[in-house]
C-alpha cells in the first residue's frame, strides 16, 4: 500500500489554493540497477474533485519526477468544501485521499 498524499487546501477569497505531495517512485523503466533495469512504475491518471465535481483531470507518463508536487487553484470554493484526489498507476494501483478546505491565513 502507498503512503497517503499530503493535501493542503486553504481558502483565499473564493478560491481554494491546493498543494498536494504524492509519494510515488515514478520509475521510468529505463534506469539501470545492479540487477538490470528497474521496471516502469508511474502514475498514469490523476483526478481532482471539488465536492464530487471533477475540476482537474490529467494523464501523466514517465516524465514526471519522483514524489511529484501538484499545485492548483479551484474557484468557487468555501470553507468546509471537500477536495478529493485520485491517482491510478501503470500497475493498476490506485489511491484516493480527501481534504477539507480551511480558512486561509
């Protein structure tokens, strides 16, 4: 099982500022190791939802670095809204984590 994503969702006016740290090896399948080539293992699909509505849908490949950080803004957010993030990798592993939008600084 993979580690939970670290999600920060803070409100700035009517816009939620999202920062997400995704723990994932993101292996390209081309790196040489002592025993051969490390097999490919990377996130292929990432979806961000705001209160159940998809606001971001990305298709990734091997070109994204290990433990990627995602930053985006969601308009029309309010304190207490739910943000859900789901990824699926090339091995069929999947993870979904949620966060609640909090008041900004």
